[in-house]
């Protein structure tokens, strides 16, 4: 099992979001995983099921690059629900 936080597997898109007024670019599984784990769990509580799905999909994509489409879609769904996109 590969550590998703260090995965260089590219997502199917690059997410350009702003957090606290600062731009954040997310283009790899590792960057997405680090972003989703860097925020406090309480901040994701409202989106717990989407957050869990995204984290699971990122782990799957780190293990098998063919799963990047599903990981990208899970991260996109979470970001849209959280109004980050």
C-alpha cells in the first residue's frame, strides 16, 4: 500500500482554489491528500461522507493510477459541496 500523501500520481484535472485568500493548486493525489488532511477534522464534519469518499478514492488512486478518474470526481464533488470551486 502506497502512502497517498507522497503520491505523485496526477489527477485528471488541476484544482485552483482559494483558502483564506491564498491560492492553492492541487494537481496530484499527494497534494489532494495533504490538503484534505491539513485542515481540522471539525472543518470537514459537515461533509464527512464526501470527505471519507474522497480520502478512500485518493488511497485507491495512489495504489492504482487507473483509479484517478474516480479520485478526481470524488475530490471535485467534495470541493463543490464545500463551495471551494
